[in-house]
C-alpha cells in the first residue's frame, strides 16, 4: 500500500457516497514511524500528519517543519494536563479533548497564550473502560460546557472497539455531532476509512496502510 493507493481508495469511496474529497482531510498517522518513512511521505507532498505523544512529536516535527514548510499536525493520542501547554504550542489540531479537567486547562492556557488549536471531543462510543473519551450519554452536556469556555470545537472523534462493526459507531458519532451543530467527524482508520467516508467522515486517520507496519521496539 502507498499514499497514492490510499488517495485513490478514498476518492473512490467519496465518489460512491456522492461526496467531494475536498471535504475530507487525510491524516497520515506517523506515530512511532522511522524518520525516513515520514520524510518519504513528506517528499510526496503530503502535509497533514498525526502523532500520539507530545514528546515524540517534539523530537520529530520542528526539524521537518524547517525543511518542508507548512505542516498541519494533529494530536490523536491521550493528552495529560501537564503536557497541555506543549501540545498547544506544537499541534494545529487536538483531537482528544476527553474530560472536563483537560477542557479547563486548555481554556486557561488559551487565554494566557492568546490562541488555541482546533479541538475535537473524543467520544467513547463503545463505552470501553480502558479507552479514553466522553460517554455518549454525557457528550451533549460536555460539548455545551466546552462552548461556555469559548473553546474552538470543530467536531468529534471516535475509535470503535476492535471487534465491533465500525459503521454503528460512526453513525452514532454523526448523530451526536448533528444534534450539537458540529460539522467535523474524525473517524476511520486504515481498516475502515472507506466505511467512515460513506458515513460522513471529514477526517480519516491512516497509518500502517501508508507507512507500513511500525517497527518492533
């Protein structure tokens, strides 16, 4: 698989759904990938990437941004409140707003810094104990709370349970977004991004299908 293959598959899925690829952002998930692989994708002209850890991104992206210019960087892994300031300074989008404590910290720092990345609320659509995210039944109240803090909410994000039909979770996320007037839907990864596009994804997160399997530590 390659970046070109993913573009072709995403384009076909969008056309089948009667949608334009202009409304769908492809995030190349570069977490734990060797720099050489990331550099290769950058050289192909791609400029939107996703990272799971603030510290890893701090060691990787300042140098790449100096060399390749405008890169749009998404944080897609759990964010500790003590890393919030560093995340706000490095990332253009934070997709993992998942609890009131983090919302309060981001709001405070946004006031101090004078700016804030675009934010997605992570919804734990499968209600899995081991997974981060606001529970679906609590999402409306949390979204309202974030808006009262003047946080720049752009949409919702989810990671369906591995063994579930992802379409059920994508449909639920879209329903929550629609009733809260949010347009952004970050959903779909390497194995299911075409299904996500069919159900309205505006952001798909594809890693191994672009870069190959991550090296064993």
